C-alpha cells in the first residue's frame, strides 16, 4: 500500500474544508496540507447552499463570528474584482404583528455591542432616514437594522408583500454571494500556495501516534500519515469522528428548496431575501382542505406549521429566477449521497410563500417545467451552533455543524480552525463555538432558552 506524509489532512472538500485549507495556507503559511474528499470539491452539501449571508443572530458570539466571516468575504471581493458576486440588499423579516417585543429583545441582545442608533424604528408614512438601497452594492449599502411599522411605508418599500404584514425588520449587513465562486477561488489559491487535493474515500483512521488514514482512490489504496486531522466532512462528520474513536453531538436534518424562472414577474428583482416569520397554515381551497383532512397521511398539511419561509430573487437585478425554501423539517436522518426528496415539497413551499407574496399564487398547480427541486443536509448541534476546534483526541480537530449557515460562516470557521491548530491567539468567540461550551452551564442554558436562529 502506498504511503503519503502530510502535516495536516483535511477530510471534506466542501466550503468549510476548503476555507480551512485556504486559511492555513494563506494566513498561517502552512502548505503541507492534503484536502481529501470522496467527490469533487463543493459538489455535495455546498452545492445546495442558499448563497446568502447575514450578520444577524440572537447572541453576540454568533454575531461576531458571522461578521468576521463577512469581513473576510468583503476582502476577497475587494481584492479580486468581486469574484464571489457579493451583493447587499439585506434580509427582510416580515410578520403580521406590531407587537415585536420578543424580536426586539433578540435584536438588542445580539447587537449589544453596537451603537445606540444601530436599530432604527420607522413608524411614519415617509421616513427620510430609511434607505431602501435597491442597487445591491455591498460597498455603499447601509449597516444596522431598520424596523418598519407603518402600512404605507411597508407597501412602498415592499410592494409584493401581503397587506396583512404590519412589521418588517430590514437587516442591512446581509445579502447574496456565489458559494461556488467563493469556494473555487479559495481552492485555487490553496493549490497555488502548494496545497494538495486528493479524491478518495476515507476507509479507516488509526489514531495511535501519528494518524494513519486509509484512503481508497481510483488508482488503489493509500495511507496518509499526519499528526493532525481536520474533520470537515459535513453530514458525514459523525462517521469520520467515529473512525477515529470520537463522538460528536451532531445530527443531520434534510431540508429542501426549489428554484424556477419567474416568468410571471411575481417577485420584484429588488426585493431582499425575505422571510415570513409567522406560523403557517397552507393556502388550500375548501375542497383541497377537505380532501387532505380526510387522509391520515396528508392531514398534517392542513394543520398549523412553523414559520420561516424563504423567498428571494436569484441572479441579481437582471436575473429571472427565484428561490423558495422552508426549513420546517425537524426529523433526524442518516445522510445519503442521493437524498430522497419529497415530491410534494414544491407545491407546499409555493403555497406557504404565497402568503407573504400573494402574486406567487399565479403558479399554483403550474410551476414552470424547468423548476429545480433540490435538497441538502443541515448538519447541526441541538442548539444550532457550529463546532470548530479541538476534539478530545489530541491532533483531531473539527469544523462542522454548520447547519443552514455554512457558506456565510465558512471563512470565519476556517480561520478559527486554523488558529486552533497552530496555537495562534483566538478570537473572543472561539471557546463558545468549540466543544468547550458544553462545560459552560450558563451559556448552554442561555442557548436552550433562546431562538435557535434558523432564519
């Protein structure tokens, strides 16, 4: 059996593994790194990214973490002619209630270190202080949060939204990126700096002494000997950890999305990534509701469901496609290379999304033939925070549990993992995002009591 030596082996060539390899090579000067994956880079979970980013989370540690990732992506955009196609129209969180005391408390908690005017209330028909900023240029877009609570102002700023909407929370340091372009850029720089990529399937890991990792490639079996392994295997991170004798508190939940050409121009191209926060009862007519209610298998489609439906234009101001998503599934599942998708999901998410944007009703029962239905795994901890840092096995690190925020947080996660590996000074959020947090009862209780942040 052939044998290779390497200073660091990274298992998983998704966006998080690539970002870790890139940070090691570019920022820390560590280039004796092998990046291994069963498939081509960015071709599994990373291929199904929502391709959004935000600095919002109901906890200051996650705000700092995602802001750091945004800073790194901005630097890439600045230095490389916006290779990742970064735009910034914000996130629009919509609700039919004017009573948003709980949401405001979360905003205050997450942005506790920000200036007093970071969160701005607009309750008049005309507000000169509110900048709509429809051009999407991340370099000139406003920061902070604008809370709109006037019907006329909401209708003017978000004309496609239902008249029932009474509050829109417009988060501003949020927008779109191309995860594939970002990942390919980082991978290219990693290889130019001397890093190596290998396609093969990890079969076994011997953790005694230097790690000996058996990999099956198209050419045959080989063993990679390394003092350090980074487990960046996404949904398969628990399996890789198990090969080394480690257990991780990570589970997988399959989530689905659809994308289709908006041939009826139902969604304004300037609309930000929009999320309906309210609990959902799907929009069926009386006959449909009665028929579904009589079926034990489908009765759940007539009952109240969680909110959080996503809708956004895709392809920028000159594009024609839109994406819809809804992370309502909570069932843990074993990951598969070819996830089994629910044929009903496109119509389900369409009817949910039409409650916020009624113009989408034009597609009921007649989604375009070119519609794409796809899905990927939310690999997550129970509290929906990432795991980045050392494990209980010396030399074994993890960068995972990136849930629905993998692309937007990958750059900061890769940087943080690289710092753990080389022993560099760690940022303030490092221990809270590592396995260390499970020894902090106060932090864990606060996370248990808080919103998990799936937006």
